[in-house]
């Protein structure tokens, strides 16, 4: 059980950091992280981290594909 909680903690932190970094790249008009990468990290358990980053940084909130 502890291993599973540690896994989800790490994956959600990675998702949060990736979304924050993608927002930073978007503001700087640089090459960004692909949507497939962000979708992949959510598929393996990082949905909470990405959702928190979306709300906190107001990132990708207009795209309907990320809201589902």
C-alpha cells in the first residue's frame, strides 16, 4: 500500500511540474511539452497533479480535451 501511495505521489508531482513548466514555456513563447506527453502522464496516474496545476496556473483550461 505504501508503495502505491508513493507511486501516485511521485507521478502527480511530475505531472504538476510538467504542467508548470509547460505554462512557463508558453509564456516565453518557446517550444512546449506535447499534449501527448501530458495525456500520458495523466493516464498513468497523474490526473490530480495536472488538475491542480491547471487550476493554479490557469493553464490549458480552455481546451475541452484537457477538461475531460
